[in-house]
C-alpha cells in the first residue's frame, strides 16, 4: 500500500509499505483523513513518533476476524489500551500505561491506504455524513470533551483562544450548550471565518487589554506556547483554563497569578464519538468553512503547507 511516512529527521515521504497485519483487529481501507495540529507538531519532534501519521479518518472495514464489521463505514477512537493496567482501571484506555495511539504513539496511522484498529474502537458513520464531514468526528469528539469536564450553563462567558481547526469546533460545541463565546484570533482570515460562523471575535493584544480577567472559562486551542499566556490573561479570578493544545517542547508558565487568582487548569484530550456524530449529523457543528483543501497522497507537501495556514487539509487515499 502507499503511505506517507515520517522519519527520524522529521521528514515526510510517500512510500510503499506493507498493509497492516490486522490479526484480531479490523483492517480499514481509508476513505479520507485530516491533518490536525498534532500532526504538524509530530514533524517538530512531538512524542518522538516515526512511522505513518494521521488519526482523523473515515474508512470502510475491509477485513477482520469476524463478519459483523466487514463493509461498514467507520470512524475510530485513536487510543488502544490493554484494559488491565492501573491507568486503564483508573481512567480508561485513553490513559493506559502501555497504550498505543493511532499515528501518534507506537501505531501507524491514517495517512495511508489502510490502517488497523480493534473493533471496540470503531463507530459506524451514518450515511448522512459525507467523508469530508466524517473526518471531523474525532476532533469534534475532542471538542465535546470540554463540556464533559465543565458544567456549561446558559450565558457562561467563554473564550476560545485560537481560531483554527480545533478552536472553531470547540467554540461551536460550547455554543450548543448556551455559552456566550468569543473567539480570540490572530489574523484577518481567521477572524472572517469565525465571524461567518456567528462568533464575536477579538485580536490577541486587544483581548489581553480590554477583555482581561473577563471570562468564566478560556480554552487554549492555539497549538503554540503563547496560547496559555493569553488564556491566563483573560480568565476571571476563580475561572477555568482548558488546555486543548499539544505542542512539542516546553511552555513557560507564570504560576503565581494562577495561585493568587485561584485558577483551575484542566487538561483535555479525546472525547465522546457518539455525541460528536450526533452534533455533526444534526448540523449543530458546521465544518465546511474549516476545510481548506482536499489532496491525494501524492500531494502531501502541498497538503501540509495548507494545514500550516490553520485550516483543515484532507487526504483521500
């Protein structure tokens, strides 16, 4: 099969690679796969990953040990756990001590013609969702994780720092729960997309000034170390910062203001697929404005260049 492979030098190439030996897992023929911020960070050394990146996908089950999944169109939860370790018992497979993560940790991912995952990770995609929309199931689930971790009440003053792929999904999920959402943007292009989706916006510098200490919750979805400082500047005393960014390297943090203002900081990762599928199927989340381009595997360089500009580039293997 053809696959995009990341090497130890952080370089990508299109290679011929053996199909996954699925064993007792499902072999899935990838229909579409999206580039996210974590994939861009992998190129910078995040998680020390080498192999086939990619974890946002939709595909058709092409083979398995049993017949019940074959031919089904699916998306998949990305973490595979052992089910027995202390991490699994305490917090589920997402926190398994020996987990593998599709396209991120110890397991080849979705920028290829085929991948494999256990059947327990799979979710059937309804026919109403086309492949491009279905690629957003995994990141939409990550956005939904925020409202599992927080009690979001109508009128809650919320800010999402970062108007890229994930940030605009988080903003839409918060809005479905009645929150008042302001999106903090860095460019005119991202401002235009956020406002087209119906959100109030503010630039970073003006937010740190006129909106300082204003918000009940501030979500950092920037994918860069500066995002935390902005979130910390705009959250109110006894407010909450939610961290959705995964970045390579260290983020400098001034802890004293967090202590003095009694700020709660929540790390937030993967989330509920069923809820994400429902929101996408009902049209409560609009993903079309977030898609910047669709590419074959051969144009991986163009696709990654597109993704670096902040919106979703999608492969169709």
